[in-house]
């Protein structure tokens, strides 16, 4: 029961993070020590599960699918999307600077926590770090703004859920880039079953395929994959810098602004350019709160228990 409650709250943290463009639920999963277990659990959903059910029964299927872990995690994510996500989306409109400051601190420390779990470092792994940085910064610009046609919503679900599995890559931000963020969030809040089913089917497809890719990478290139994820995490930081203004954007299908480029400033410059208060001390306090929250969560959780086999990696030079 204690384990289920812990996993539930970790799922709630993932759900709240995924509601914010620029923050990834995968980052929360990694910091709280459940990332690799989550990837391996999702991977088990497939033809092998049917074989286990037919040959060994429901109890074996429950264990094979690791439902004692997955169900409370999914319940936490769902509960957060229904409740906490409403608060987060309200804060995005009411106090975007302070919210970004909190998540900036959270993501900075997340990169440190993940980097501390890297063993067997080689200079060649820096290539993976740079690749993660480049992909995280350039991926949004590679996605064209679409419409809210059914097939686009399905594709958006697949892209967003795949991004959610990558620490540092925000599924919400990619949805915003595609012009689907407002459509999806409004549909979830209003319980639009048609949209939820379309988006959910895309998420299922993305989970089924991308989890297998990540699982293979962890088994065969564990340290290199961790370096790639650190790059993804650090590459997401500019999107969360509190003192910035949009310098280029395009309009989504519902007329919403889809950011393409920002001007990043220091706090004093931000005030002189925008005329808005920089809220420096409040922002710094929230950055520190985000850093401390992740640090203590990472210290308590430690590395994934389920990743012990992965660490017996078959690294290639």
C-alpha cells in the first residue's frame, strides 16, 4: 500500500508537469526513480501479454504487466490532469513568470540528478550530450502547425506521449508548436469523448512503439542514453527562462499564438523592455524551491531498482 501511494503521487507530479509547455513528465519520472521501470512496463503491453494470459492465467498477466505499479501511476497522472493541471494552466495565465521560474529550477536540478547517475563515462559520450541539446532545441521548429483534423489529433497524441517519455522534451510544448495545445486541454477539461478517444489512440500507438526504442537503447547503450537524456533536459531550459518575450510566432488553428522565437533578457532588462515587474526575489525563491524539491526527491528515490539489469550493459565502444 505504501508503494502504491508513493507511485500515485509520482504520477500526480508527472501529470502536473505534462500540463506545462516546456516541462516533461519524463523528467519527474527520472528524478523520482521510476523512469526505467515505466519504460519496461509499457513495453510489456503487446502479443507477449496475450501469451502469458492464455498459458498462465490472470494472476501471471497482472505480474507480467506490472499493474501494481502502472495502475496507481496512471491514477495519479489522471487525477493530476483533472485537478492540479487546472491550477497549473491558470497559473500559466496569471503568473507565467513565477511558474516558469519554479520549473526552471526544477529542470536545472533534474539535469544534475540524472547526470549523477551516469557511470563509466567516456569522452565519446559527449557526442550524445550535444545530440540531445540540439534535438531538444530544434525539434519544435521541425513540426509544422497543423489543424485540428482527427488524423492530426491522433498524430499529436503519438508525438506528445513519445516526448513525455523523454526527460526534457515537453509533449505540451510540441502540441503548442503544432497548434493543438488549446484544443487538447479544452477537450480534456470539458470531457470531449471524441477528442479524448482520438488523442488517446495516438498516445497508445506512441507508447507501444517508442517505449520499445527506449528499452533497447537502455539495454544496449545505457550510459550513452543517459547522456542523451541529460542533453534533452538541458536543451529545454531556454523555453523556461522566466525573463523572456516572444519575438516571432505563428497562429494556430484557433487563433492562438504559437511561439517560434524568444528574446532572453536579464531581470533588469526585462522590466525596461516590457514594463512588467521582474519579480526577481520571488522568482529566485521559486527557482530555489524547484531545485530543493528535485534534489531531495532524487536523494530519497535513488536510481531505478528495475534498472539493475540495464546497468549490466552491453556498451559498444
